[in-house]
């Protein structure tokens, strides 16, 4: 389907390496999910590109309404992991399970039609998604983004933050149980970032599982209920920011910020 780089990528159960349903269409750490209640499960995901190993046996799960931050050095495998979760690439090994519905994917670069209005963009992508009621869905997304009064504005005239909110709304068109965000705040100023995260937190508060990658360590600490640290294609940590901080204590009490702890954590493990 010709949709630029924006795609919510419905995940039918017949997709290689994927099991799940086939459908149409910081705060405190989140409580651990009871057995069987995960919104998404990754089991032993591996991927290589020629001789380069991008991912090796990565496993994790995320609960409904959880915000999971994926962090790690450049080239760690974060984008590869998201692309496999989204169904863009098939893993060489392992599988992704989606017991509670579809997954939506929002790439780092917004692929919107700048000369079309907000409403026209939403209507176009809703039709491409083959949603049952296009007009009702457009109205819902305008409400979700709080952009009803600007529905007729050309996308090219909007701030980067508002464009990203529309990009995320497009990722929500198929009403996914899980939303994947690749570097969602890149290029936004502090005020735009704050408004974007208010929007994302509201989505999580309504039960959507949000998995996001970021190079902004403070952002991961603040908004991630849980952190997944990837380095050289391997999962080297899965837990809260407090737990990571405890694993990399500072010899200098004056250098106990989270970013310093994260750097020490990577260094102690040879990364």
C-alpha cells in the first residue's frame, strides 16, 4: 500500500515469526502483568544482515497501558527491534505474539502530505487503512490530538510537535493494542516535547501499550515505566530506572544523575 514511510502494519497471524490475533482494521513503574495478560511478547528475536548480527535472542513482554523505553548506544539494534515488532521485517529466529490485537508503528520521520490539511491527511490514511467508518474515525483522531479547531490548516504550516501528534494519530487509526514510536521527540523543542509526552501519557492512561526508542536518557527515565537496554544486539537490562541506577552506583555522590549511571552501566559491561 502506497503510504510513504507511515504504516500501522496490521499483524495477521500468518506473518512469518508472528503469532497473535488477526483483526481488521516518569511516573511510577507499572505493576507487573499477571500471567497471560501481556499486550505484546517478544520471544528470542534474532536478526542478521549478512555477517552483521543486529539482534540476538531478545525477549521481553509489555503489559496493557505500560510505557516501555528502549535505549542503548547507536547501532545497538533498537530500530531493528521495532521494525520486527511492527512487522516490517521478519526475524531470523524467535517470534512476536500479540494476544490482544494489532500493533501500530510511528516512524521517526513524519510522512505527511504537507499541502493537505490535517483533516485531509487523516481521511486519506483512514481510507488506506480501510477503517469501517472513515468520517467517525477522522473526528475521533481530531479529538485525540486536540486539533479540531485547526482541522483545515495545511500540515506544512504546523509546528513540529503538532505534526508529530498527527503522525501518531495515523498510527492509531487501526486502534492498535500496542503503539511503537521510533525517536518520537527528535527535533522538537522543550515545549513541543512536553506537549507530545502529555499526549502519549494520555494514550497509555487509556490502556494503549506504548513502546518507544529514544537517545534522550532523561526522557526514558522520566516517562518509561520500564527500560529495555539493548547493546550489540543483545538485551542487557530489563527493569526500572531505579533498578538500573542501583546496578551502577556512583563513586562520587555528586555524579549520581541517571545519565551518568547509564554510561557507567554500559561501560561496566564493555559497551
